[in-house]
C-alpha cells in the first residue's frame, strides 16, 4: 500500500467540531438516550428519600423486578421485505385519540420529586397528544391540572377513602373540570410495606434531620426549589403529617366493595376503568358489571410483593374480555419496545409511571418532554423494524414471551383435595 502525507483539505474535513451547549439542563437531557439514562440523572439530582420513594417497591421489590424482567424476556419476530417507511403511532382509547399508545400514570406526592410536579406532566402530555392521569394523592389540584392541559385529555385516579364524601366530592370536581376518564383503583386497601421509605424516614412534608441535611449538600438546587415554591397541596387530604404509610392508611378503606363501584359508576358521566386487576375472574366480573376498561397492574410492585406480573397476565385477560372492553397494562415499562410488545399481545393502551418521574426529576417539564420523545422514538423504531406501519398491524405472532417463572404443580392443593 502506498502511503502519503495527509492532505490539509482532507484533514479539515475530518475536523467537525460540535457546537458547545452552555445550557446545563439541555446538555444533560440531550445526552440521555434511554429512560435509564434519565434515572441516572434523577438519582444524582434528587435527595435519597424522594428518589427512593419513586424508585422503590414493596418488601423485597420482587414484583417490581419481575415486571421489568418480563418485558426484557420478549422475543420479537419481524417480517422482512415489508417496508414501513411511515409509522403511525396513534390510537383511539376510551372514546378519544392519543398520539401514542401510552399515557402518564397517576403518581402521588409528585411535587416532592421535582417542584413543577403535575403541571409539568400535564403540560408535556398535552403537548405530546397523550392522556395525563392525576392521582388522588397528587400535589396539584384538579382545576390547576386542567389549566395546565386545557385542550388535552385529563384522567383522574380515585381512591375510595374512609370518608366517602371526600371521594364523592373529588369525582364531582373532576367531572366539572372536564376530565373524561375515571380510574377506580382497587389494589390499595392498605399501604404496602415499602422498606426504602421506612429506612429513609420518608415523610410528608420532608423533615430536616442531620441525615437529610447531609444528603442535601450535593443537591442544593432541590432544596432551594422546595423551600421557595408554594406549599405542597394534596387533592384530597387536609392533613399531611406523618409517613407515607400513615397517610395511606388514614385515607384508604379496606372495606371497599362492588357496591362502592356501583355508586361511583352512577355518579361519573365519563368512561370508568378499574385499575389494579390481577386475575382473569376479576376481569370477567368487572366487565359483566359494565366498566369500560380495566388496567392490569400490581401498582408498580409497590403493594403486594410477589404479585402477578401484569404483562404475563395480559394474553389470558385479552382472550376473555378483550372484545368487550378496553384492556390496558402498566408496571415495568421502561422502553418503547415494552409498549409495542404489550400492544401486540392485545393491550389497547399502556401507562408509564416511574419513567415519567425519572424524566421529571432529571429536568422538570423538559425532562418529561425528553422521556416522551425517547419512548416515541423507541416505539417508532421497533415498529419499523418489525415491518408494521400502524398499531393495528401488530399481532400476537410478533411476540414471544420467554419464560423464567414456570408454575409448578401445587401438590399441597392436590393433597388437600384428596382429603376432602
């Protein structure tokens, strides 16, 4: 091979310098290519108690880990020589349009994660054309969420509390504000045992202790935001002292029943979905009672540890009730490919909670925008690589759920039955 001295003109072609970005937040967010990247930024910028409240689950966090593993244990089956140059990610769900097959899930105490809280989430959802869900334990009022997302789709997540009139009042306020869907939540009769919160001494509002002060030293911006913005407000609770478990146990009622569901159904003028369904018989019973949809969820692994994995449950539920109602799924979604897999197996829609909060903690409203854009690009790329141009073209044949958790024969049950 003949060698030569590099020609100056050719050398200059290689010297392409990137324009420096002096906005630190934009630089951080632009460098985030996945929701896990956003999580890493969030962890650096948020005090441990607030971050762990988002990041953690109940007990040994087995449910949370299994839910994420289930999505990672997916094998896709693409079609070749089937071009999909233009991918349509839009869908109709619960009587309205969504530009993407996911919405923002309800999250409690959101302004503790980052001071913009639900206003950032609702604004980002409205800009992206997807639904936003406000939690009963949200830190922004129903009316202010509507103001932040005036032309978009707002949903309200309802806990039925011991003082029923509080819950009824929230239903009426959400209806007056034009929220189109009510999310009746059934998986939280009592608070789950969230060990990270216990160990961190996490409380509402956060308490200034020696530990929190030390943890805040490298994160002064969070405390400056917290101490110089309006006091936290809760959508339903007039008192906010105590641990998260104390708050939940004072608000939740373990006696809620189908009778409560019927009362709420009669009050609510829009679509009614039930969140927290974890088996097929309950799904069938709910549809027979006329709900518009169900959300397969184990509350992000934050309630009953070792609960069923919603994504594993999805095909069975869709076979039973998918023609009669809208079946949705949450828990464990961290990648747009997870959403594509869920839609292929029959989910009409999905919800993201932790991914949203990672974006919020990483950069406020801009961080939520970045989270949505990351998931959007992953959905579009996965669909194009599968050879599908629209969500309607996704089918069960595109996905195999690889199995790690194979149920064994319950010999104890057989023995018990033989003795009857």
